[in-house]
């Protein structure tokens, strides 16, 4: 990667996160921390408002906007492949948002790239068991609840189709055993519970902040999963 491409890549990385450490940048682009200092200085000298906060790292001052970027054919192809995976592994809400985002990306492609992408699109198919048809519409709402740390109320049906209403502090989503699972602190049971998303009938965001302040990391909960796939 030449320096111009690297500088542009660093700028994109800084725009994609609130803070980025010099070590993270160095690891991302396989350069030394000293080179990171020089590259950040070069970007600043071009008028890009980069600041630093100890110990969080570098950040771009709010209000700076980078115009739409150009995509390589390989990057567009990768996004197209992910669209096919999203169509089978995600629910209707995520498919809608992903398709909208991909259409925006296609809008900045060159005509020759669009033609090749259309050809490639017709040449990729997926075939999975019918149980993978995720016709529910909850993943987007659940993502918002997790990132916003707001209590949700769900109407849920267990294995025996018995209905219940739960107030849940959602800590994460895990895809295992060919299904999406919501992991959260259940106020009814007063413990962490695993809710299969396809059995959630309805989701309501109560707009109430989490009451429990010391939630376990999702990676720790994964140690208790009943299967390894």
C-alpha cells in the first residue's frame, strides 16, 4: 500500500470510530507507531481536524465531513457477497437496511463496475435448509436496544408455544445452532436468559435505561452455550 492510499485509509478508519489509538492504526496498516505519528501530522497539515485525547486516542472533530468515497471492484464484490449472506442469515429488518445501504454504495460506482456487479449478482446463489428462512422482523430493534442500553418488553413463546411477557436488558445477539439468540437479563426470572429471536412475537422499547449496572461480557456468556456451533 502506498502512502496516499494509507493516509486515505487512516482517514476512513478515524471517521468510522469515535476514538482510535495509534497502536490500533499501526496494527491495521502494518506500520510502526512512529509512522502513525507522521501520517496523522500529514493529514492535519492538509486541514483535516484531527485531535487526541489521552488515553482514548485520535478522533476527528465533530462536524468534519468526507465526501462519498470511491470503491474498488473488489470492495463492491465483497459487499455484494455479504448481501447474499444477509438475505439468508439476517431477518427482514436487517435485509431492508442492508439493501438500502448497498444501493447508496452502488450509486457511486462507475458504469463499468455496475455492469460487472450485475453479472456477478446473477452468478451467486445460496441454498440452505428451510429453517434458515428468517421471516421475523426484530433484529434491527434489538440492535438499537443493545446499543442504547434501554429495557425492552418482549412477547415470547417458548418451545411449547406458551406465551409470556418479559422485561429484558439485552446485552447481545449470538448466532448459534442455525438461529439468532437474544441474550439478556430477564426481570421476571432475575437472571440471564437466552431468547430465540424467531420465537419473539413483539418487541417494545420502553425507553427506560438499564437498571443492572454490572452486566457480564457477552463473550463470557458464550461459554455456557449448549452447543459449540
